[in-house]
């Protein structure tokens, strides 16, 4: 039963990832592209989690943690860049 639900979850996540790719390439503004990349990171994390649940092992949980941290830092730095409009570390 878990295999069926995992397969359905993979299909839904793949469809969501495809729509984020569309927004990434077609998005009219830079903030649209930043949100698309952040959402893609979240979807990839969810795909890894579904795979770990399906296989019954926790070998990729460290990868989930690293991707979460990198996604957060990237989003915060891009938001700061968009807010200030110049280099991030200038005073």
C-alpha cells in the first residue's frame, strides 16, 4: 500500500517540479524566479523524503538537512539582495 501512495506522491511532486521549471524559465521578474528555485528545493526535499519512506531507510536524511539549510541561506541572501539592490555585504 505504501508503494502505491509513494508512486502517487512522486507523480504529484514531478508535476509540481515541472510547473516550477516553467516559472523559472518564463517568470517575468527576478523574484518570480527566486520563489521558483526555493519551491523547487522544497519539492526535491519532499521527493527525497518520500523515497526514504518508500525504501524504509534513513540514509538520505542528512541530504535533506543540507538541502534545507542551503535553500534557506540562498533565499535569505537573495531577498536581502532584492531589498537593497546592491552587494549584500555593503553597509
